[in-house]
């Protein structure tokens, strides 16, 4: 028996429903449009649009948009990534129609008035400046710019002060037409409803949306060479990110790298990097690794921040841990423990229902299917020690790595 239901409207918009006995509904609208779809010199446009859809529509003012769900205690928000735009809301079940009504209005009837564009432009410029004041955030963006040199994936999602200042209403119209393909949109609901009634509700509001089947051509980034970069900044600590390109979301090696990432520097305090560098030597308050898969590539990175005098030792210790994974297979007990830990963390993450329904919507966009927890656990359990050794030698190869350091100015 399926734990979710899918219905496709004639215009291509898909409705995803996961039943829940909870009195709280979590819903999201996910569009397959993100910062990598921006044209040159238009960096920050997808994020700019995400902000502006809350500002005015053909029948609602900014205040009416912001109040419509908050007046019934709902939580409304949105975000932009390199490949997606997502608007989401959590609310009591009886108010779902309000969310559907509002989502349809702001996504398909926003007017983008000039005065609102200017106000939001200022807000985003402040947002960019605030990130520059947080080196642990800024270094991630600069690292990705090096990793995908010249490619849209490497551009900052927020854009630059220059690009944001130049964005226009015509840019918004062109981007929307080129990227808001109704066949690549998912409205997903996690709540206590009758599915047939939910479909009728969605037909009422989304059924009249004009079909857009414009096909875009995302360009896969070319290979790059390993390199080391040092930038001096007015900061107190040294911050470091190292890593490289990784597997795309459909790769059969994805689950091996997810498992390895969790062993190396994933959730919790018992990962290898934390035990070796923080607990054993006490030279980094924060150290972590991350793996993000995209449709045609991926990003693996390790981040740490430490005192300037300890950065060289910390970097050597990181490379020591990577070499261990390249040179030695995990033993049977280590592998079993790694799988049990990772599977347990995934199971606990299911409790975050908003994250779960967004993840399901993205899976439907990317693969036209949604794997069950049992499917995911089976894929993790099928990973062998030999698989992990192969992944380690490919992804953790020094010749594939880029290293970026932010150092305090002398």
C-alpha cells in the first residue's frame, strides 16, 4: 500500500499528497527553477523573484499577502537554491484552502511593482552585506565559485551588489517564461485530508494556470584542476574549506558517498573529523563535512575554523583522515555501525514533516518517483566496504581537491 498519492493536472502541475493524522498541515510548492538557470550578468534573479512574490499581486497588497495566513496562525516562508524555488506553509488543516489560494495568487499573479522592487533590492543588498560579515558563510560561496569557475552553479544565489542593482521587471518576465514550466512544478501536502477532495481543491485554484512546457537546457560544468587559494580578510580566525566535485543525484555511488560523509564529518559528535581534530587536539570549535547532490554534478566539502597558528596542523589532520579512508577498507563492525547510525538519523529526520514533504516533492521532480524509507535503507545496506574504498579514492583524491583559506590580515 502506497504512503503517498500523485495526481497530474491537465496543465502539467502535479499534486503530491502524503496522509497524516495530525491536525497540522505542511504544504509546499516547488519549482524546478533556481540560480543556475540565470543568464550571465543576471545573478541573484531567482532569489529576487522569490522575495518579490510576497509583495503584491493583481488582487492583494503586500500587507494582505503577509496577513492572509498569519491571521490564522500559519507559518509562511520561501527559499531559493541552485536548482529549486520553494514556497512553504504550515497551518491547521481547516485552513489549507487559504494556502492553496495564496500560493496560486503569488506564484502566477504577482505584479512586481517598481516601488516594491526598489525596497526589496535594498533588503537583498543588506542580506549580501550580512553574509560578508560571516566568514564561515562567505567562504562556502567563494569555494563554490572556484569549484565551478565561470559556470552558473558557482554563482552566489544572492547575486552581487552590481547584478542585483541592475535587475529589472523585464528580466523577471523573461526568467519566469523560460523557467516556470508547469510540468516541472509540484504542489505537495502532508496532512489529514481526503485525496479526492484535495484534487478538486487544487483543480479549482491551479487548474486555470496556463500551461508552460518551455524546455531549458542546463549545461553540465566542465572539469577543473586542483588548486589552493588564500585570501586575507579582517577576521580573527582562519577559515578553511576543501573539497571537490561529487556525484549527481542519480548516481549509483550517491549512497556510498552519503554514508562516507556521515562517517567523516556528518551529524553528531562521534564523526571522525570531530573526534580527531576537536576532541583529541582541541584545535577547531567547528569542523564538518557536507555532500550536496545536484542533477548533473555534486559538491563535497569539509569546513573548519581555527586559530591562525593552528590552521596548518588542522589541515594536515584532515588530509590524514582522508588518506585513511582512501587506503583502508572499513571493517565489518565499522561498516555495520556506520549504516545503523546513518539509518537511525534518517529515520529521526522523518519527524521534521516539512522537510520530508519538500524532499518528496524534489524527488518527484528529479526522478519521477519517491523512494520509500525501506528503499532508501536497502540502498544504504547494500553499500559494501569495497564500494566505500572506491568512492574514497575517487572523491577524496588530492588531485581533484580545491582548498580555500580565509586568513586574518597581518
